[in-house]
C-alpha cells in the first residue's frame, strides 16, 4: 500500500503510513520462517526506505534555502552589527540636534 502511494506521488500519506506500520512489518518479516518470502519482503522494504529517502531529499531540495546564520542562530541579525554614530548612545553626536 505505502509503496504504491510513494510511487504515485502521494508521499505525505505514504510517509505517515510508514511511520505507523514499518517497524511492525519489519518485525513480522524477520520472524517469517519462509526464507525466500522473507528475503523478498526485506528487499521490498529496503526499496521503500530508499524511496522515502529520495522523497525527503526531493522535498528538501524544493524548499527555499535558509542561510546558515539564520538556521543556527536564535539571536537577531541586528545584534553584533557595528553601531553608527547615530545609534551609539555614548557618542557625542548621538541625540544632539
């Protein structure tokens, strides 16, 4: 089901479904005594993971770039800028009309 959703551009629904079902599917698959079926399902799960990674990467590539300073800093950009005489309260020219 989620493989079909991923392959038909319904990635949001597929990613939500994977989050809920993937670990239980993997657990059940590993416990399967039929080795051929287990290998087949594990290969399919691997392809799903690869597809999820590609989908996430494509989504990240399409989002607007955020500058490194904006992404990592909680401090406004104005802080740390050099003060001009008009802005510097200790300057003699400040506040003099």
